[in-house]
């Protein structure tokens, strides 16, 4: 079995998505759900031994009805999440197979991850014990008061925007979650918990195109990114429920950077 278990938290409430009929992970891009596109880069990898998707209990019936065939064919384990993201990850950790040495956590709302980014962050986790994708902050940062007036300009040197996957030795992540009640600040990602037990996380360069869908505008941007990708090589789909291919031609035909 592969050394990596992959957890996709998908139990969020999607309060900012602006669609009263469905959550963002169930929204479709070119006919396929966002969460399925987020899973794609991990399917078929020899180093991935398990994929766990954690859903909200209220979504169980819908998930079973829509995605039973996908889950069965891809061998995905489905568990129920909790009230907060860290509760969801904690529940999913209990389902991780004992044979997996590392755990990767990837947002189910990030459908534009590339296989080479997975390669890089997996390798960094093996070398350093903990690693994450992140993007250096390029914009000028302003701290704003309650009256919406600027208070100060925050130096951006050394500041990064965290992305996923975030990948950890399993023992480190389990220790970090056992310690989570002692973390004083709001918990916003898993790297924060690992940092709290004294283990730094190595940063691997991410991409603005590995965006997390929060709003309808993000969904449209993700669709544009996926459409602008180079045509994949070969004629064999990664799996029967995917219109993507296993290998990518990363030649000069089309550049994703042209979108930004």
C-alpha cells in the first residue's frame, strides 16, 4: 500500500458561495463536481494508499445518491465531518489506514491542483516531515480598523498565502491534533497545529491557479483555468468518471500564466 493517505475535508457550510441550492463542492465545472476534480491528482498514484473524503452528515443522502459509483470505483472511504474544519480532520484521521506513514490534507474546494505540485510537496514532506504549498504575497497589505480606515501597511517580506495539499508525517499530525485544545488562536489550517508542537513546515512554491473556490466568481475562474490547460497526452482517461488524462503535455501550446 502507498505511503500517503489523502484526506479531503468536504463538510463546510459554503456560506459565502452564494448558491442556496447546493454547496460549492457539489457545483460542477464542465459537468464534473468540484470535489471530484480535487481528488483527481491523487488517483492512480502508487504512493497513495488511501483517499478519505469527509462530508457533512446532512449531505450523506445526496452524496450517496449522486456519487456512489464514483466512490466505489475509486476506492474512496467516506466519513462524516464535524462542526469545524479541525473536527472534520480529526474524524478523518481516525479512518486513516495504519500502513500509511504520511497524511496529506487537500481542500475539496481546490479543483485545479496539478500532479507535479503533488510530487513536489510529497517529496518535501518525506525530507522535512511537514510541508505545504504556499504562494508568496505579492499585494501590498493593509491593516484596517473597525471603521474601515487603514491603520498601517504590513510589510510583506516573508509572508506567504497557505494552500493545500499540506502533508505531514502521520505521527506529527496525530500529536498536533492531540494538542489542539492548547492552541490559543482560531485554527485555520493543519500546518498551524503542527507548528504549535514545535515542528516547522517546509514551504513548497504553489500557484495562484491552485485556487480555493469560495464564491461564484472563483468557480468561473477555476473553469477558465481548467479550460486553458494544455491538451493531455494519450487517449486513456485517468478513470471512467474523469475527462482528464493521466499525463499532461506541458509544452508551449498554451500557458496558464496568460490568465493572470
